C-alpha cells in the first residue's frame, strides 16, 4: 500500500465506483515529478482487478508525432475496431498505421481527421466498456501530442453514461500547461513529515541520523526523491529533480553498453510495442536479450506485448543520456521496423527524427505521409508533419510551399499563433508575389478569426494589386476575399474602393466584388438607391456547385435575401452530409445557419437544440466564431420567451467583441426582450444605439422593433425615419412576409383612418409562409387596434390567433399580453395549444428521439450526434416517460416527431 495517500486514493476510487454504476467520469491528477501520480494509478488499477485498465505514457521527445499517445492507448483495444462504423474504423486504423490506401474514407477525406478519430475513440471505449468497466490512464499528459490531445478531449467531453473512468496524469512545475478547462482536478501535495519518514523506513538503507534528516529535508515530501536520491550528506542539495535525473542517469550508465543502446531504442519509440522495438534492436546488430539487465534492475518491464519504463523520468534519462549518434541510429532502425509493418506515418517521423541536416528524400517521405493521395488535411497532425518536412527541404521555393501548407492546416485547426509563426517562416523563403499572396491568405484568415478584419482586407488588397499582372483570376479572388473582410469590418468606404479597384483592374470577377459591395451598402444605408438584388448575382455565380463551403455561402446569402426556406434547406443539406460523414468541422459551420433559419421559421426548440450542439462542437474544435454566432441565436430565443438571465448571458460576449453583425444581433435580442416585457424606453434606447453606429450590418431585422418602441413613446419622427429604410429594404427583397411586416409598421405610424387598411393588408399577405413570430405580432397589433376602435368581436379573432401562436412558441410575455388584450375584448382564455410533448425534452433528448423516430439505430444516431451509443440509449431512456411511450416503436405515434 502507498504511504500517506489514503485520502487521494479514496477520491480516485469514487471515480471507479461511478464507472461500475454506469456513469462516466474524468479527472486530471496533478502534481510535481515524482510526487506519486504513477504509483497511485498503479495502486488504483491493482485494487480493481474486475476493471480493465489501458494506459498510455507520453514523452517529450515524441510530442511532435501525430497521434503518438493515442496509438499506445488504442493498440491493446484494436480487436474492437472492426465493429466500429466504417469511417470510424478507418480513422483508428490510420492512427495505428494499419489502414489500407492511406486510411481514406470513400469520400477521400483522410481517416486521420482529428474529430472523426475522437468520435471513433469514444465509440471504441464505449464498446469495450460494455464487457466490463474500463479505466483509462494517460500518464504525463502534458507531453500529449496535439492530435492525440484533440481527439482525447473531444471524446472525454462526450462521455456520459458509459462505465468508464479516465485519468490524465499531469506534471506541474517544469512542464507545459495541459488544456483541461472544465475537467475535475485532483492535486497531489507533498507527503506529510510522518508519511515521509515512514516511506524512508521502507528503503531500509543504512543512514546516519544526519543523512536521514538531510534526505527528508531535501526531498520535501516527494516520494520518488525519498526512494531514489543518494543519501550523501556531503552532496550539495541544489535541485532535487536535477539530482533525481542524475541518479537515474547513473543507474542507466551502470548497465552494459549494449543494454544502454537497447534502452535508447525503447525510449525513442512512442508505441512501446515489443515487436517494433525488438525488431529495431536487432536492426542495430544487438540482441533482444540485451534488455534483460534493465528489466532485472527494475528500469523497464514487459506487459501485454509492451516494453515500458517503470517511470517517465527513467525513459527521459535513457533517451537524453544516450549519445546523439545512438539516438539517430535508434530512430533510423525504428523507421525500418515501422516501414516493415506498413505504418507510413511512424516510418516518416522516425526517418525525420534521424535526419541531422536537410534531406529532400526524407522531406518528401514526410510530406507524402502528411498528404495521402495528395489531399491536404486541415488538422494539427498534418501541420506538424509539413513543418518538419519544410525544415528538411533543400529547395527554397518548395520549402516556402510546405511552410505555407503547414500554416494553412494550423489555422484551420485553430492554432492561430502557430499559423502566424509558420507564415512568417514561409515568407522568409518565398520566391515570388504569387507565393507571398498564398501566405497573405493564411494570415488574413487568422486575422479574420481574431476579429481583425480591417488588417485582413488591407493585406489581401495589397496582395491582389501585386499579383494582378501575373494572374488576374487569382487577383480577383484575393479582392473578393478582401471585400468580404471589409464588409465584416463595416468599412463601407473601403468596400466601395475595393469594388472600384476590381473594375479599374478589369479583373474577371469584378462583378462579384461590386455585387457584394452593393449588398452590404444596402444593409447599412437608410435609403436603398437600387432596386435590383445584388445578392442574386452572387447566388447565381455559385448555383449548382456542390461544394460544402459554397453551399453554406449561398445559404447565408439566401438568408440575407429573405429566402428563409431556401437557406434552411441548404443548411439542412450540409448538416445531413456532415452527420453522415461524422465531420465535426463541417457540422460546426452548418449548424449556425440551420439554427438561425429554425429560429426565424418559428422552430424555437429545434433552433435551441441546433445552437447548443453548435456551441459544444465549436468549443471543442476551437471554432470560436461559430460559437459566438449561435450565442446570439440562444439569446434571441431567450428574448422571445422572456428569459432575462439567459438573454443577457448569451449576448454578453458578442457585445464585448463589438464586431458587426454579431454585436447588432446581440443588441437586437436585448431590445426584443425589453419590448416583450413592456420596457419600451430601454428598447428604444438600445435600438437607437444600433442605428446610430457606423457598422449597422444586421440591424435591419430590428427596424420593426424600433418603429414599435418609438410609437409607444410617441416619437413619430424616429419611427418614420426607420420606416423609410425598412420600406426600401422590403421592396428590394420582394417577399410577401417582408411587405407584410412593412405594412404593419406603416399601420403603426398611420392615422386611425388608414391604419386599419394597412393592418388588414398585412395579415392577408402573411398567409404565405413566413416568420410565425412576426405573423403573431401582426395579429396582436391588429387585434389591439380593433379593440381600441371598439370592434371587439373582430378583435377577438386576431388576438386569439396571436395568443395561440405565442403559446406554441412558449413566447410567454407576448402570450400574456395577447391574453390580457383578449380578456379586455370580452374573450375567454380557452385551452390554448401549449407545450407539445417534445417541449419537456432537453435539446439533446429532442435530437435523439427525432432521429430514433426515423428508424436509425443507437449506433447510427451516435455517429451523427458525436455521442457514444450508450449515451444515446441513456437519452432515450430519459425521454420515453416524457413522451408517454415505453418503447422505440411507439415514437412514430408522437405527432410532434412526425
């Protein structure tokens, strides 16, 4: 038993007990080197023989090898990979280096996609845990390679109802920070004096009282230091860790030379697989038996076809104590061993690790491993491999290209500081303006994501001017991107100049740039001077293109055009494609558009489910912009339903960024909240702030709210000024619902003699499909006007219609207002269509039951929602009583799921 660790062991044991009960748990075990993390985890595994334990030990020398740690964790579980869905199975096979054809899925997307690997890991762990509870241990997780860290954290944040306990062991003090945001933590403190003395007694060393006292003082409660530091009272105490490492190095140097070489091979390999390291040892002309002295000295041990060091510091000592030539020879031998197994990724990495100077052959091998079938994969693993390939490349032009590709992948993976550094390195070797323009695109994408669109559009505009004489089409592409950045920054003057520049330079796509400028200009100005629809030009340009990015681009433009159903259908198409491919990045991009269209079309529960899922995925993959966008959707839903706290919380960060249209949408949500609660002065003040700023992109949607708030306060001037802008915009949209909304606003500002005509026309126009919430508001205002005119019988028709719609949407403050007006008109508050059966479900339960109602299995649903099959079953179990059903087959009888 461990000394002095009863409390910490008991806490860790609770996580194992939770796993036995079918509840997942994860904890980060922190502490300095030698404090006893590994020993405590060994004890935990030994005390629970009925629980299966899998471990991975990370090392500094291998944290640049993509999926190195995951390889160790998954290898003992590889028998279960065949039972995974094909895309997930291919992903893990690629990680293990056993996939055919480079590990590609049918659509050509690399199986090593970091989020697909995370989903595959989640499913595999869940499957394995069905047999018996599972304990996963990641030792020295601070040295996790980026790809493994992303996949592991993606998986653990989705553990819910699986019998799995997962522990990350993290060293503090002299190690990198581990990204454990939101995960429970347990920190190991130094041993108390009594425990330290008891542990030292176990050493049974012949120590004088003075040596004993010195050793206890120098160790400062560190168990490994107590057991391993030399008890030399004359030694300078200095740092106990330096002395500890020195002690380990001395133990290794005391072994035969052949054993030291064999240990260098073991320390150089991240897989710890006996078959690999033994083959590499033989490749160097040594014998596998050379490891025996190290095993006898308790430096290494063999377990489950794995050769592992007893402690991570021993591994580090074995590696760094070896001469550089021995290390390079070890990597070269390991490259040969992995090549024989068909593991191209590890073969390439070890070949690169053995290179001591630029080598085009090694660089090409590494670049090809990073881009199977020549297709660039935008993830951290690809970026790391291409960076190393660039460093080894002799030709400066090709070196610049590889650094640029590495920067692109880093930016797409959310590693923005690293992407900027790589872009700078690429620029150092760029040979012409075209290469520099490629680098400018990477830098601009980073600037855009970091909310610096002004810098982005300047960079792209300058690059376009430079490359125009060489490649007009490329220059046009750069200017279009510059125009988009200028639009996002609200720089309308700059946007107009960019459009003029595109025309003056006679670029092929100057029409697209001018159309974009015109479209955004109409979003900002109070009077639209053009009647044509510039966004139609952009939609027609991309119409028929099946690429995901273009489909979403068209979807957003259709949203701006007021074609909500078209935008919704495109978003749903991309969402379905993303779920079928288990493509988290694509899903994170599609869900914000889907959530916004669902909100507009009155599907508030669906919109909330989409937005919350988007927020979770965006957080996990580092897509901050998508997460901020759906925060506003959630804020808007809260505003409609009168949830003050949720509205303020969800709009806080978008407001703090002060970037349009995010800040406009946030202000719009808050003003709608105030309007619904009858706080007209607050709403008017907020809306005036929106309209008075230079960047008003996204403000048009709130003009009806401004008009109503102004009229409630008797400010006809402000209302009429806003109505002129909204009228012009509605005319350009040429949509029945938009004209209906404009007529409603006109009725608010008109004299009583004309108001009734406008209201009646507005109601008739809105019979076409349009935003239900706006339709209900029109009915409410018309009913209020009719009651004031003492036409109570007719008023009750419109007020009841409004109340029913608000009730279905759970727009509580608006429903209460409609009910109050209905009572005042002499109407009874009849049983209104309240919450449907699905309204009591959580957003995730709602998604699960909708998919289950279509006949999908738990496994299929798990793949689409990035959950484990067991968690899907858990959500169904919780949802059945809420829906009044007892089985999956009865879901088809729930009307709301039809």
